[in-house]
C-alpha cells in the first residue's frame, strides 16, 4: 500500500501535469470555437469534448503525459532491482499498474468535471435544445437526461484513461524509450479503425471508445468489452515481458 501511494505521488509531476492540462484546455477551446452548434450550457461541455474531434486525438497525450512513464523511469534509472529487494515482482507490477491507471483516470475525471461545472454555470438550460446532437452509445439517454448523459461520459472517460494509461505504460516495456508511451499508444489508437476497415469492423476502432457520440454504430456493450480486452492483453503482455526482461535477459 505504501508503494502504491509513493507511486501515485511520483505521478504528480507538475511539468507533465501542466502540459497535459494545457493540451486539454487548448483542445476543448478549439472544439468549441470551430463547432457551429449552440455552445450554451450542456452544449458547451459536449462540443468541448466532441466537436470536430480535436480532443479525441489529443486525449492520448493527456492520458500518457502524467503517469505512463513511471515504470520506464524505474527501468532507465535501474531502480527496479532495488525495489524488488523489498517486494516480490507480482506485487510490484500490479501495484504499479493500478497506481498509473487510477492517477491518470482521476486527472481526466477532474478536468472533465470542471468543464461540466463551468458549462452548467455558463447559462441556464435552453428550452429549445435539440435532441439529435448525439449518436451511438447512450444516445437514448440524451434527449431527456442531458446532464446524466454528460456524467456517464465522464465515467467512461475515467475507464478510458485507466485502460490507455496502462497500455502506454506497457509500451515502454517493449520499447524502452521515453517517447514510446505516446508514439506506440497514439499509433494503435488512431490507426486501429483504418486497419479494421478492410474487414468491415471499423466500428471497433479505438477512437470510438472516447468519441462514441460521433459514431452511430457504437454500443455500450461493445465499448466495455473492448476496454476489458485491451486491459487484459496489456496487463498480461506487460507482466510476462517485464518478468522475462528482469529474470531471463539479465
């Protein structure tokens, strides 16, 4: 437990958090300014996180910047062997995984919650707000429960950040370079839809896990199944690769 909190505290790198927050603010602002919809109240929030898709591309960097280099730093600074004298490998890996995932997820949740609060304080809910603004997963909730829809989006973003920050952390195990977390995760995230297009499964593209309101084919079941698969594959691959690197490839 102490290692969990120590790792979480290491996450609070003011420089990385600052850059991640700046990217978030810039992306949201650009989304709102370049979208033609009414930006009042809940639209301010939904246009900010959806809009023309700036945030849907930048989200990977916001997720990766604060926490996903934690394990890479242990490897690069050769601290991992010292740590493993105080705890077993399994405890180290899964504590690190939970710490990276939760701290990143909380960071995104805080940013989106602040945006939602600002949106609700910005103007009163307009009576003539349209109901066809969203597509795909959870769109049936939107017409009568727009605030609930926004809260669900924040909850799903928590899961998204948790899963993809771990994927980024695992990427640094396979390619021990400080840019690997962002580069590998971004390539997988952006180009998965195009790679799946030829087999008519583009709806499973990973971008749809964050920007599901723009894709009529996304469903809640599909989103959560994909999250589970990515999480299991990432954790399993990272666990065995790191263990082999430490104990076999000495």
